[in-house]
C-alpha cells in the first residue's frame, strides 16, 4: 500500500501498513490540506464535518461504504445555518 503526494513522482511507502483509525485518517487528511495550502476556512469546514462523522461512525475505515455515508447524510446533523 502506498500513499501518493502530489509533488512526488514515486509513491511514498506507508510507515504503518495496518489500517489507520478513523481519527488518524482524518488527521492525515487535514494535514494534507494544510500542506496543499488550502484556505483556513476550507480546513476548518472539513474538520468540523469530519468530527461530526467521527461521532456518528464507530466502525473501521475499511467499513465506510456508500450506505454509511448515506445514513450519515440522512441524519442532517452535518447541516447547520451558515450564520
């Protein structure tokens, strides 16, 4: 299993080949956003939504399916007024 970085020509081997926890996967994704110079607003929005998903879903990362995502979206917990 390899992880690709957009600025690397060769894949970077993962340090730990075991399945990461959802929290670790979220932290890694947010770090990637930071390294890709995404706006603070975008990073904060993703972090908020992913924390809500972490609260909703207690399974493994490999167990995240379209059905799990549909169930999360059906709760409407990710929806809040903009202001």
